[in-house]
């Protein structure tokens, strides 16, 4: 994973050098320090910061001219992020969308990728339309199960 100077990272993020330095000193940006005390910022941290700023970036890019594209959908479950990876094979494509520190994977047609002109690093929106949503939690062992396990372990 490559490391970037503060100046190079600020340029990639589209912010001023002084702004990024302030974020670092406030603990908002994870860095490593060289033996000389200079901060270096990893690609993953730059990606995290870009994903966090994606909603503001999308609102800035809106144009007043009509594009002929659908811009309003009824789906309410929208997740903003950026394209982390695209893999195409035959008629299908796997698109990985980075949303904060999480990754959402969608399988869509290759034609859809080409029509959307999706490229790695592009801002994108995942719209989830489903009639079923499952939610899970890790199970916590009940006290009786833990007691039985301790008894078995002590017999050995």
C-alpha cells in the first residue's frame, strides 16, 4: 500500500494543505510518521476520507441543464460511495462500491456498466429495493451453556 505526503494527499482530496494538516492534528486523519516526524497518509485512508465527503461532492456537481436521464427514484434506501473495483466477465459485471469503511458488492450487466460509464474512483449511488431485509446478531452463549463447557473442560 503506498503512502503519500500531506501535500500529495491534500491534492488528491481536493483540500488545502493547511486544512489537511489541521485534520491530522485534530485526530481526524490516520497517519504514520517517518523517523523525521513527517506524516504519511495511506491510500486506504484517502479512500475513507473521499467516501466520507461523497455526499457533498455529489451536490456540488449538479448541473442546471437537463441531461435526459432519470434523476429521481422512488427507492428510499440509498447509499452513497465510490466505485472501488469493477470486474467484467461475459455479459455480467461485479461492481464493488466503497461506502465509508464498508464494501457493497453488486452484480449488474456489463451493458449497465458501459451505459453508466462507471470507472474505478467514480462517485456512485447504491439504491436498494427489496421486499425482505434480514438482520442478524452474533449469539451470546447462555450461562448454562458456558457452565457445561467449563465442566467438560475441567473433566479432561
